[in-house]
C-alpha cells in the first residue's frame, strides 16, 4: 500500500477519503485505512501522536515518501494534489483557479467546519441546552450556507467552476446539515442541487463509505434515527467529549 489513512467517518475524515477515491479512480492509487477508536482514545496514544501531535483525525502516512506523516485535513488535500495528481483533477494547474480553490478550502477550514461543528455540539452534545450557543452557531452556519448559495448563483456547477478540493472539503459538512441545524436545505436551492450533484459521483459515494458504511446519501441526507436513538448517540458522544476534554 502506498499510503495509510487514519480516520473516522466524520466530515473531516470524509474529505480525505473522497480525494483518495478520486486518485484511485483516475490513477489506480492504492491506500489502506486504519479506523481510529475514539472509545479507546487511540488518537491520544503515543504511537499516533508521533504522526499527529494534535491527536485528531484524519492523518495520513505516505509510505512511498519515507513514511512521511501529514495531519490536518486541508493540508492533506493539498499534499495529495501536489504529489499524486499529475492531471490536476483535484486542483487546477491554472494559477487563478488554483488560488480560488485554496481560498474556498481555507474558508471551509476556518469557517464552515468550526461553525457547523459548534452548532452540532451545542445542539446535540452539550451537557445542558444553552439557547444562546445554539442560536449563535446555527445562525452562523446558515450565513455560511448563504455564502455558498451566492457563489453558485451564476449557474456554475461547482464552487470554483470546475470540480476541485473546494467541493470535496465542503461536501461532508453540508451533507450533515440536518444533524447540526434541524433543518433541510429548502432555503438554499442551489446549494441543495450542488449537494445532490456531488452525491451522484461514484467517487464521492465510495469516499463517504470509508472507513465504515455511511447512509447519508442513500437516505437523501435525512436523519432516519428515532428521537430516542438520536439522544442515545448524542449521550454517548457527550460522555466521550467530557472525558476527552480532561486529557
């Protein structure tokens, strides 16, 4: 195997697995996955911290380049584009288009991911319901969706015109919109069309199912769990978060 991906089925992990599936489909790129156990707190074990001092997923180890480790999902996308994408399917060779895609990647890393992540936390996982926190982060997530809606308003199919790491970075987050916001995307028809356009790509479907099966696309991005099951999963995650924060 050329590369090992250490991951879990979250939006940050999914963006890397989707990119790897793109490389696999185009070039036959070979990689293997290692599912990090949050329950065992593997991401905090010394062997993993040697690859990723931040103790988070995703992380890759590139065996073809001297077992070189890369952490942070955005950095991994750029690394893969630089070293393994000679046809520029992930990141355009054109300087301006490349810059645009990187701008949107940074936007996702600094905006959409953190804000929707906090919306998800306060809406689902916080040990007590804090209305201000829920509203603040859900409102900011809605604003960021509006930014994407406006970007798509000139008729383009993808965020920078052609499919790129910009779309890959954002897809998993927008796909999980209902879990964080309790709403569908009816207010954002262009964003909704973009989401479903990407969801038809075999590489996106394959990447979303790494390292474990994911039903978001099959369920048209709707939560299929009962309220009781949702709360059970939230409680499990809440316990893990509180325990992990003490590390």
